[in-house]
């Protein structure tokens, strides 16, 4: 494992495969870049997977200095990393939380990429309430209080679940990722630290169309976190460039089968079920 630093960001990098195409990969919440090792058998001859531990995760520290990560500095980090690799075009892969960050890079620096792969990506719905809170000082105060005094927020989460304002999966996610102080600190750091990276899907679609940049969007047929219907808007905004593939999974989609599906998309022989607009 190595790491790369640019500006106030430092991220650890796991590498898999030895193919000529760099594929930069971003993991989901509370995970690490090691999750992408399972894709190497299918992709390793064509791609070298550069799987990052995102800030606050794994072996990557929090950003130095004060304030959240801006979309511009996040893009500048990967533009610098592209120069480090020699400046050629790259592919981009984002899963869940990593999908939202990948969309942010398509918005900020579309010329870096030749293929985009999003897997059950966050960011298809703009600022759901639990992220919107982080945009306000009072919301960040609530998050800070939640770290040391979770009882009141847990009671609110249970009330929202009982009144069906949040679903079973979101309830399980919130409770499961807040059952220890360390878990609550991570939730706070990620939701506040990445709060400015909320991609504008219209700008993303415009960039895709102008660059004729293919984006393959993989969703799980049984996913209750990122539902397949959420892919509809992005597909409608860039119908020629966005290809939606529905796989027989839930939200956990990083599997050997996904590797084969991505390999098929790279070669133009994708076999997963594709939906139109």
C-alpha cells in the first residue's frame, strides 16, 4: 500500500491488477479500498485498480487544516494524481458514498476520464434530510452532540421509523453505524467533511454529453438503499451516454459478478440487464 498527498489531502492507495488502463475506485461508507480486490480477477489484465481509502477511512487521515473538503480541492487532488501517473485518461469507479464523490469528479474534471462506472451510487437524490442537516450550523451542532449523547437522537430515529418516515434499511443503517462512539465520530466526520460535494446532475449530464463519455450505472434489483428507480433522472438527462444495468442483488454489489459486468462494459459486450429511460 502507498499513499499520495496533494494540498491538505492524503489518501492511502491499494493497487490490484497490472493492466494498462488506470481505474480509480472509491469505496462506500465505513469501508476501505481493499473492497475492490474482488474485482481484480475480471479486470486485472485490462486495468490497474487504484483503490483509495477515502478521507476519514482506513489508512487515510482527516484533511489537515479546518473546514470541509471542497469539490475543487477534491478534483485538484485527482488531477495531480493523474499527472503523477503520466497524464493519460483514466476510468472511474464509485460505490455508494464513493459514487457521489465520483459524480463530483465528473462535474469538476470530466476530461480526466474515458469510462465512468457507478455502483449503487449515493448522489442520485440531491441532499436527503440526513445530509442536508450538515449544511447548517445547527445541524452540525446536533451531529457533535450525537457523538457523546446519542440517546435523544436514537429516540428520534426510532420515532421516524415507527411513523414510516424512514425505511427499515435506513433505520438499520443509522442505528448500526451509531452504536459506539467511534462509529458516531465517523458518521459525523464523513457527513460534515464531505458536505460540500453534492453533484449537480444537470452539469454532470451536460459534461457526459459534451465529451461523449460513457457512464455505466449498476443498481441492485433488490436494493432498498439506492433504489433502481433513482437512476431514472440521470438516464433521462443524458440518454445516449448513461447505461443503466440492473443486477440481481441488494445494496452489497462488490462481487466477482460485478467485475465481469464491468469488464463486459469496457469491451462493449455487457450482459447485465439494461434498462432504457
